């Protein structure tokens, strides 16, 4: 599994767990629609710290909490 798919999985689950729509999340975090759409499709190849912080802040969690999920512990994660 590519890291972009793992991030998409995590964001999708957090949106669902927090009952937040994609639109509201984009509005609250100032993440552009096309960026979040690309993230959710697992096609976001250039994840950077700024985006990671915006995602985490949007869910009121730390970046460490964002990445503290079993999906990121998989041995088949591809970082390329």
C-alpha cells in the first residue's frame, strides 16, 4: 500500500468518526477542494508537514495522533 492511500484512509475515517463533511473540513482548514479531493483519492504524492499539520489541526489532534493509527504500521507501506 502506498503512503498516499494510507493518508486517504486515515482522513476518510477521521471525517466519518467526527461526522464532518468534506466541504466543512475544507472551509475550516483552508485546504483547497482539489487538494483534499486528491488526498481522499489517494493520489496526493507530495504530502508535506504543512498539509499534515492542517489535517491534524482540522481534526483537533496532533500530527503524532494523526499518524498514530495501525494503517501506518503496516509492513507493506511504500513511501516512494
